[in-house]
């Protein structure tokens, strides 16, 4: 690595560390000024919040992973017209902003929906429903991809050796899935434990997670002692989860087989066919109706208004800024190939955005809360939240890139600008665009940063939807949500398409 | 005996016409350029792919709609012939019982097969702890316990060193003689075919040719497809 790359790496590290310190610093100073750690309030309500966080995350994980595993297996065994469309349907919830998903689910399970009386849409039931709606399709796709990575010869061998369904699962499928199940479970648990928008919207006093409780303590009650106690618990919890999921990923890494499965010979019994079809139908019936209901409801409410255009402008501006910053930071971190740097990119997963944003909020109180400052902080927080995903896209490409081209560039004396424009940028064009689009979409649908840092002068599309929902303008919210859903889905689909083709050989 | 009549296999950019008659104790090598359909031919015989039209008979029985496990066929692939989570003994035992519940007699059969391929001392080892050649021996031992009359080999020794490859081919030749097997070996190496097989099945231009003796095949003059395939090797 040359000196300009070193400088960039150190600058990126300092920037991320600075953001964390500027968030934690003011809070630490506050605690010290109140007589050190005595100010922390670990009372029973704090432990109740921790218990609820763990309970809802565990239940969401179990309810997503087990059905996800069964549906993925059914999809892997069956080949039918529309198979690809079912997989595409399962990709939609992941690409949608949380506020859009809540509105979609409300069409079916809300008080006015056809299944409105089945259970309370608010509280634990609603939170679990929304988390499962997001994560069940994610689990299906991840398990399906894993089973597609099974060596074709294993299924042929099983067919030749007359394996029963159970033997196929035990000897062929499970050895592959057992590496993936802990990883997917850890990922879903982490996402649910750190969930903010869903819990803020559907939760209540009895149904609050650490992340939301931190926000409520600081922004509604200004109870810094309680917020810090919650913040420490959240940091500890997320640190353990991120470390565990990292361990699981490292421990179970195996190179993919050369010949991937193309045809399955198991599950030909009529009962197995019936069970698989039932599982696939149940999955489709869980995911499709809320999305269709939102589409039908929203299409009649699409009204171009000045408010909508203003929100779109803010959203696009913040999205573009966040994407550029996340790309610059992600590039430098992925290029460094250092564990320390790559762990720093997980900052926003470990240090709760609510804690970071509150520190900044305290610092900025004297600046007059002007729109440019607010916009800047939202952009920085959004870029930090997108950073782990950007680094995940860049790192493997840089690994191969470095392996193949670094020595050649050194031999040819290509450094700095010359190498960047002639070698790195042309090679990284697709991953750059893919990561940029992903960061942009994440920022576009973000309600966390805008809730924590926003003011009345800055209204993005998600915050407009939230405000319309809060002011009993549900119809207008449906129209705005449809606009947000279409943009997010379009860009995500494009990013995915780019991702499939960014092999640089 | 293997008999394929008027066989036609079609995929989007690939088709194969097959008329083939192989005698019961024949050792055939399948030769042909990359992408000519050598592995597809074995997959059709094993039941992993089905003919679009035509008939396939094995030992006189029509194989239309017969599952791979019910055919008198064992197949060894280039890779992934063993399950990584089962030890050597259990990998062979799968050939007798997929539930791995063996009688004493069956267990003795597994031990005999492992002894025959020289792996008695590695019986309890995991596949990760033995060499590539030994892993292929495990697959051969499983073929022995399955007692099927036809053995299909889809380049199973391609990744092995030349010495080890010859050793494995000699083992297959011995097993064929001892058990009266029909062996069909897909290979990219003409010298391997010359050393092990008594007949050659040649694939070119979407056509599977009838087997000819090894001597005839390598002395054939004026056949453009064979001359292009062998090039200066001959």
C-alpha cells in the first residue's frame, strides 16, 4: 500500500472514530459532571426494556428462520412456472423502507383491514408481524441460495443410493445449511434487536426496545442517566451479537463447489409434493396481499403536491450525500484490508444511532439547529448506517483486485491518480454503482436519522409519510408510501442486477 | 448389456443422437472434445437426464421412468463422491443402507470392501483427513458393496497425480475382472483410454458413435473428427 492510500485509510478511520467520540463524548461528560457513574439508572424498567428487546428479537428470529427454512427447501425441490417470480416476490420486503411495510401490513391487519380483528396490530403482535414480514422472505432467499450452492453430485449420489427424504435432508442439505442457519439467525436477531422504526410506530409503553427507549428518554423525557444505562446495554448487546455473527461467518467459511445443483431427484412422493406446494403458497399468501393492498390503495391516492416534491428533494439530496460519503469511507476501509478498519465500519451496528445522534444533538444545541447543520448530521449518520453494507460489497472485489493487480501496478509504477483513473475506477465501476445505489436506497427509506436529528424544516419522504399517518391522513400516506416503494424497489432491483455481474475477470 | 436405440437428447444449444450397444463385460472409454456430451451420456445412462425420444435398455430391461437408484448402475463423479460429515466407513455403508443401520453381515461386507481398496486402516477417518486418491477409493468401495453390474466413471481420477491415476485404473480393471462389471469411463486422456479400455466410444458433432476396439480407433485414418480431436498426440 502506498502513502496516499495510507493517508486515505487513516483519514477514514479518524472520521469514523471522531463521529463515535462526538456522540459518546458529550454524554460521558454529562455523566461525569453529575458525579460519575452514580448518574446511571439501572432500575427495573431498564431491565424490562432489555427483556422485551431480547424476547421480541428471539421470537422474530424463530418465526422467520424455521418457516423460512421449510419454504426455502420447498422452493429448492420444486420447479414450476412462476418459480422465479416467487423468488422475486420474496426479494421485495427487504428492499422496502420500514414505514412502507407498516402501511402495507396495516391494509390487511390494521383496524380497517380484512384481518383487523385477528390480533392487536399494535404491541408485541404487530412488532413480530412486521419483523417476520421483513425477515421471513430474507431467510427464504438466503437459505435458498445456500441450497443452490450444494454440489450437484451430492443429489445425484443420493438419488443413486435411494435416499429417503429424511436421508437427503440429513446427509445432503443439512451439512450445507448448518453453516448458514446460525449466520442467518444471528443476522435476523441483530436486525430485530436494533429495530427502531417498527418498534417506534407499532410499540407502546409495554412494548419498547432499547433503541426506542433511548430515543424516548433523551428526546421526550431528557433523562440522560436512564438513556445512558440503556445505551450501555445496547452497545454491549450489539457488540456481542456482531462479534458472534462474525465468528460464525469466519468459522463456517467453505469454498463453493464447482458444479452447482441444477436438478433435484428427491421429494417425488405425492405427500411431499403437497407439503411443498402448501408451504410455498402459504409464503406467497403472507407476503403478497399486503403489498398488493398498498398498491391498490396507493394508486388512487397519488397526488403530486408541493409537499411531496419538497420531501422528495430532501430525500434525494440526503440520499446522494450519504451515498457519496459512504462510498468514500467504504472504499478506503475495504482497500486497507485491515481487520481493525473493517470492524470500525460496523460502528453504526454496535453503537446505537440513537446514542450517537444524541451526543451530536447536545453538541449542536448551541448552533441554532439550522437546516444545513441538521442535513449534514443526517447525511453523516445515514452514511455510517450504510457503511457495513458498502464495505461488504467492496471488500471481496478489492481482495481479488489486490491479488491480481497490485504487483502489476507496482511494477509499472502506477500510483495515485493514474492508478485510480486507469485501473481502479474502471474495474470497480459496477460495485461502486451497486454500493452507491444501496446506500442511496437505505438513506431514502431512513426514518431513524431523521427522527433523531431532524427538525420541522427538514421533511423527507418517510418523515412525511409518518406525519401524514400521525395526522389521520392515511390516504395521503398510502400515496406517498407507494411513491417511496416504487423508487426503492426500482433502484434495489437495478443494484441487484449490477451485483450479479460484477465479477471482474 | 447396454442398448440405446434412436436416442435423442435435446437442450437449448445442445443435442445428442445416440445409438449404442455395449456388451456386458466391456470396458469402454468415452472420448470427445470439450462440450461434446460425454458426461451427458453417462447422466442419461444413470437416469439423471432423460432421453427426449428413443429407448434405453439395461440388462434387457426398459429404463423408461426408472429412478437412478433402481437402475443396475453405480457412478463415480470427478468430485463430491463422499459426504464430508460422515467417516470413511459410513460413507461406504450408505451404499447398503441410507439409514446407516447395518446388520453384522452388512458391516462385514463394508469392511471387506474397504480392505479390498486398501483403506481398512482409515475406516474411522473423516474425508477431510484423507487424500484425494483415498477419497476416490472410498467411492470405489461403495461401488463394491452396491453390487451393480454397470460402473460409470465420470473423470473420477482427473485430479490425481499420474502415478496415482494409473494405480486407480489398475484397481478398476481388477475389480471389473473379479466382479464381471461393464465399465464406461469418460476421460480427456487418450493414453488413459488406451491403457485401461478395450473399446472406445467417440462423440463428435452431436453424435455418439458405436464402440470400436481401441486398436481400431487409434489406427483409424481419414476420419476428420478423430484427427482433429487427437491432433499431434497420435
